[in-house]
C-alpha cells in the first residue's frame, strides 16, 4: 500500500517539528539536520567530514533527545579494540555462566568520532552493525534495535597517523556531508548562550523511538514512478561510464538513493518521488562512492564534478504525481 496524501502531510509536519527541535541546539544548520534526519528515517548512516568544534556531538545528542532515544560517543584512537565498540563476553564466576556486556554501539544514535584514527580492524567492527543492525560476539548475534544511526566523523586535515577508510566501508554510509562553520549572525547567538555547555539536555522529545520506526516504515511506502527509477539508474550508469572515474556509483548507492529519496519526498509533504528529489540528493548520496582515476584527480577533477556532469547529461523525465 502506498502512502496517502494525508499521511504525507502528517509526515511533513512531524519532520519539520523534529528539525525545529534539533535546530535549538545546532543553530542555523537546518539543511544538514534535515539530511541527517532523512538518513535516520531511511535507516542509513552518515559520514561527516568536518573541522573540529563544528557541533557534531551536539547534533548527535540533539537528535537522540528529539526522538527520546539514547546516544553514545566513541572516540576512535589507534589503540581502540573492536570489543571496545561492540562489547565483550565475560564469565560470571558467581552465576557460573558467560554474560554479554554491551558496548557503546548499543544506542539509538552512535557518534563514531574521528573514525579514521582507529585501525582497520576496529573500523571493521562497525561494518556488520551498520549493515544488519546487529553485532555478533562469540557466535551469538545481538540486535541493536530501531532506530539506529551511526554518525561517523573524520577530520579533513591532520591526516598523519590516520587510516583512510576503504571504498567498501565508505559505500556503507548512506550520505556524506559536513556541518561547516556558522554564519556571523548565528555565531553571535551561539556566543551569547555559550554558558550552556549542553544545550541538548534542555530539549524535549518530539516523538518516541517507536514512532521513528513507524515513520521509517511509512516512508518506505512512498511511490516511485518507473520513469524516476530509470532516471536514477541512468545517472548511476553515467558515473560509471565517466572517463574520469575508476569506480562509479555502486548498486548499494543506487538503492540508498531510492530509500532516502522517499523520505525526502515525504518530508516535503509528497507521497511520490520526483526527479528533483534525486537531483537534490545526488551529491551527498553519491560523491563519496566514486573513485577517481589518478590522472583525472591530478588534473583537478572531483567526484562532485562527475556527479554534476551526469546530472547535466541525463535528461530528467517529466514529474508525475501518480501513485
């Protein structure tokens, strides 16, 4: 069953209330908040590449507070072990049995801070839980529940002592974006209220975690016209055919686009996806999945440029409000 116009209107109103709530803690970044919230409702994950001190932790905490969920922060360092992320099984001598002690990954919103500073082995500890929403320790699977969002960060500077994320791991993030520095007017507002070290603590929840799961299920029923799906497929094919790309957008990247485009459409109050939704999301969903040809990269070609060229070359179908 497809989403109805009435359900789309309710979804838009609830989505707007959530963005408004988070905006109280992360001022002036409504577009970024909307993207991250869309990834949460599409049951994907987010990679933030940003300078230190731009509000990444505040974003994760505010989002968790808004959905009445839990949040955790993992500081990735070279000596961090996989068990420090997922948890560990310990023998209880009093009860004479092994008990699983959950790691910080068992939270609604998990902030994996500076993920590229940990070893590849520790980074891989996140792969299963990001894909399947569960971790396996000593052969036993443990579900992390819904909603579940990993917000991983990496610093675009100071690359010494870091481990570059492999393409397979980058592909598991639904979107890649950045918060950026605030405008002068917003910076002034932040400084006036700088005495509050934890603005997220004062936020009241807008909905429950159960309602978040219901919104995710509802968003999955948004209608996608075959012409729109073909448009997305042709864009993906165009990135693969580019002479500047050694590796274009993957099948997972195409599926991720469809999932988040449905949320994006519902957030606009529509029960159907239009080509403009695909265009608006193309950069955050696809650029981090493209591997550049070394010569093209040396000549100044970027993944963003490849996506822009694909959007320019592929003709979009006429939008139809059919369901």
